[in-house]
C-alpha cells in the first residue's frame, strides 16, 4: 500500500495512506470527518470514466493513515496536502474537498498559492468562518462546539450516532437515499479512527478562513445541500460568493451534509461540467 511521510512523532513516522488511479489531469479528493478517502466511492468511477487521474488520501488520524496526537490544525493539514502534491509532482491539479476537506483546499490555496492548481471544488464547505463572534454574527455559538466535545469525551460512539444521523438526515432520507447498511459502513470507518483525532478535529472547525478566500485565483465550484445540518448553508456556502472572485455556487434542494452520497447524480453532474 502506498504511503507519503509527512513527519514524525517521537519514534514513529507520520504516514498518509493514499490511492492513485487512472491517468490524465490529476484530481485530489479530500474527505470529510470522520471518514476516509474511500468515502468518494460514488465519484471515483465517474471521474475515471471522464479521463482523470484520481488521488484520494486519508487525513492524519483517520483511515489507514498514522494516528498521531499532533498536527490537528489547518496549517498542518494543508502542509500534509502540499507534501503529497509535491512528492507526486502533480501539476494542473484539481483539488476537491468535502466538509473538513474544504478547509484543506482553502488553506492550501491561501498558504501556497495556485502554481500547481488549475481548479478547486468545495462540497459542504466549512469556510468562511464557523464560529460566532462580534464580527461574525452568522456563525455558530462556541457553546455548541463545547457541547460536542463533552459528548465525545463521554462516549465518542454515541457522538458518531448523533453525528451521522444528521450527516445524512436519516429521518427524511432513509431508506431512499441512505440505507442502514451505508450508515453502518460510515459508523464502522469512524469507529476505527483515532479517539484523539475525533476530539481534536472539533477545534479545527472554528478556523477562520476569511483571509484565505480572497487569495483563491482559480475557478471555484461550491455545492451544498439546502438542509445541511452539520455546516448550515446560511453560515457557510451562501456567504462564499461575496468572498471569492471566480465562483459557481450550486444548492441541492433538500440535500443533507453528505450530498456526494445521497445525491450523487446532482453532485457528479455539477463536478463533471465544472472540470470539463
């Protein structure tokens, strides 16, 4: 199995597991919390059929990657992505992120620019800034995230149950768009993630990306469900057209957070049109 080394914690290397399929213009797909690179399974074959080289990888702490207790911040996540792009020598790459992965895409472009990047896509975006502050009244109160952390500390498996029920809006979309078996598969992936990362990543959701967004100088696609309960659309996606110069924003009516799974026909159509 292929790995990229991104650092070291004490005596142990920090390695990211990745998969590299197909040929043509490269695309890097960055998964959401608390899943792994395989969560793009409804997009992978479509992109391969479109003649793209598709690279997925597991964020540190998740999937088959190392599970250190350091590096859970977006500067480090973006540096991990840069290491992968540089070591694979990817050029004219299309970056696509879902949920937490949208933070990697945004911070990468903010920190490192677009010299190797042709386009970018965000699905269920976490930017611009999720935390409610005096200068960000549309954000979510700190107390909500504090409650999440307490739940995780008490019983992270109960937290995953709550999280995935709202990740897929199962009360409305099961079984037509999310089967019990698919829900269980997501839970199993999350249960195998690092307990430390499960908690540490909540703080990363409060990262302020407002300074990064104006630096995005490549075409940007943003797709989000109107009933996103994880990252509310009014606090996230609907704010982005005012902050990025070249952007296409698509709302999926009735879509939950993970529209890539529940509404792949809409997501794939938008993505294929965007990447040409």
